[in-house]
């Protein structure tokens, strides 16, 4: 119990630091949200030591879903994303006060859904600590993933979501299908990255 309490206290301190930086820089209308929060965006390949905390974040967010039902399952999946010059890859947002603490993450993966094998590249597992939402962190992670995927020659990305379609529509994604996962209907979305390669 002591370990859990300490973890919650540390998460609260991290969030307080992020929000404090946000308030201190609100006057700078030209700064992006991630700049105001002072976050450090890195490839998971370059900060592999944060993997356990990333696993915890995803398990807390989606532990009730099959794809994140065990920490072992999550860890195994992300061990395969520890690269920066090929797909799959993961980008993480690190705390400004504790470099080993993850605030958010997003990935580009391959053939995410067995039932949609005609869709090769996927934006997947976009997650931001619940206490740090609303600061533009998720949007920044998505944009960075899109940009790097384009650099690697990807012309089109796909995603599926249960409840965040409006968020992605604001970023230029379009609903172009649906898929049933665990008896729940999920919109399937895509975005053209403007590269006629894959």
C-alpha cells in the first residue's frame, strides 16, 4: 500500500508541475500547448527505461479491454516498438520535473486488426494521463506520429476509436468504416498524409 500511495502522490506532483507551467505561460499566445507545459517528447527507443511506467499508464487506461488486459501483454507489444527509423514506433511525452515519468504516448503500428488486413498502418494506443488532459498533449503526440510516419514513406494512416472520433475529426481524420471489437462497434478512421507510397 505504501508503494501505491507514493505513486499517486508522485503523479499528483507531476500534474501540479505541468499545470503550474501551463498557467505561467498562458500569456504567450504563440506557444504550443506542449511548449507551455515544458514536456519532453522522445522516441521510446531512446528512453527504454520508461517502459514499465508506460505499461502502467496503458493498463490503468485500458486494463478492462483485452488488448491491455495484462501488463505482460502490453510490455511484449511495446518491446517491438523500440525503434525510430522504422514502423512500428512509439513516441512518449515525459514529465518536465521527472524524466522517468510518462505523461502520454502514441504509436504507429502495423496491421492492428486481423479483420482489416487491407489497412497496413495504424495510429494506435494514444493515451494521456487523465490529470494532464486538455493541454494539447494528445494532439501533439498524434501530429508527431503522423509527421514521422510521413517521413518514413507512409501515405495513409488508420485508427479505430470507441469514443474519440470528434477529437480526430478536428485533426483532419475521416470516418470511413466500422469494426466490432469485444461486441462494441468502433468507428474506423483514416487520414491521407499526402505521400503516394504505401
